[in-house]
C-alpha cells in the first residue's frame, strides 16, 4: 500500500504540471498572422526595397561612381565586330621635313622637339663652304654686271658721237645682258641656299607654322648631301588615325562608318572612316579615319572596334558587364531620378566585350556599365533585409 500511495502522489503531480503548462500557454499572445500584421501596418510589402519601389536601388549616380560604377550610354552597333590595330599619324601634307639647303656644319640649334614655331622661325644655324662660295660667285657676278653697265654707257655715248661703229655697241650690249643673266642666276642660287653670308653662315628656317615633331641634328654635326635633314615641323591640327585591316574588310567597311577605339592607357577615341585604300603588297587594307573630339598625339597606338554585321548594325549595344541577371532575367540598371532601376532586357549576340540589346531600351537611357554587379548586390541586400 505504501508503493501504491507513492505512485498516486506522483500521478497527481504530473497532472497538475500539465495543467499549469496548458494554462500558461493560453495566457501568452499568439503571434500575429501575416494578414493581421499587414492590417496593422507593421508588416513589409512584398518587393519593397531601399528606394520604396520595386527594383529601385536608392543610390545616386554620384555615389555609385565613387563606389566604382561607371555610367554609359547605349551605342548603335551590333552584328560581328572587327578589331583593327592602328596608330595616330599626321595627315598627308601636315608634316614638313626640313632639310639643310646645302652641306655644312651645324653651329647652333634654336629649337627642340615640341617647340612651337611660326613660318620663318630659325631652326638651326650652320656654316657651309659651299654657301661661302655661292656668296662669292654672286659678288663676282655683281662686279661683272656693274662693269658691263659702265662699258655699255660709255660705248653708247661714243656711238652717239660717231666714234665707234654700231657693231661695237652691239657687242657691248650683249656682254651686258650676259653679266645680268649670270647675276640673276647667282642670286637665285644664293636664295635657295638660304642667303648665306660671306663666311658661309646660313640660318635654316621653318617653312610652315606648327610644332617641331622631330629634331634630327645637334651642334657640331656635319651634314652631307645624302643626309641633310634638320627637323620635321608638323601641324598638330591635322591628325588622322590609320588602321590595318584584312583584305576582305574592303568589302564591308564603308566611308562614314564609325570606329570606337581605345589607346593603350584606356582613353576612348571615336573616329569616322574617311578613306579606304585597296590591299597593298602585304595584303593589308589601309583604313584612314578622322578623330572626333579627343585626338591622341601622333604615334599613339590605338585599337579600334568596327561593327561589320550590316543587318544588325541598328541594334543597341552595351558593355557585357552592364547586363546582370536579376530574378532570373537579363537586366540593366537604368539611371532613374536619384537612383537606379533594374530593367529587364532581351539580349542578342556578344562580340568584343559588348552585347546586343534586342529590346528593353530606347537608346536614350544612361545605364550602369562597369561595376553594375555592385548595384545588383545592393538590390539583393535590400530585398533580404525586408524579407525578414
């Protein structure tokens, strides 16, 4: 009986404990349902993000740029792309190579590479034995011409007074014409030599205004007839881009086509095709283009992209990094107000780091390019915070 009483007491205690627990559970408030929370205004709307609207990232373009997000505009292009290696060069006739007019020794250089000069500006001063000889010849021709003029005046006076025959006067007049011709030839030669002085000193001057793009001499250098280049002066306003294209490109490239290029340091260079030369001995087609806006210095190496797919050339294109997958759909982040909105797009072919946008954009938008993945992460972060 002792044992039965023990089990009876234990059973009563268990019943009491269960009853107390049930009562406590009935006293705690039940968690609100999703519908109730929505009615009370404490719940979160589906799809609500940082900007308060679906797909909007409340990050200003300025702050996005500071975070490493670039803003780009869609470009017309599409189709296949042709990559052309090239360089910036002076247009034909824009560079004047200045040679010394005669052999001699350079005694002074007055400019350096990059110096701005006007037409007639001194480039170098040199001394030339040939220049001294040319000056001496002119001086001698001048003396002969002076003597011939004096003789002609004397014989004309004697003829008029009847002291000499007409034949003698004719000879004197002919001699005068000969000496005058020699003087004119000597002066022309001297001018071509740069009008050297009696000691052969001559100043070599620039024939055009521009910038010294190359200096080919230095003080003390002796210039010979086969090597008389002094400098090159170029008109920096007459630059063009010259590209090498494969032989088949001549059938697809057209005058007026637009090129999108970049220099080795990443600077964008836009240009319009102005001329296409047939394939030469090396089988290379030369494409010449006029830069628009920024013009790189002559000699700069450039790589340009040319869309050659004529049928798809009207499509919009964006850098491939601009397209992100949002909720399983290709999307781009379009600048909207003070933020970016994810907009679904339909993409096409991909070539040379750019993707065709078949639909979804009008071409007037500003879109996040490099760094667009940061906006995608920010959008996902906002949705995750509101989802808890």
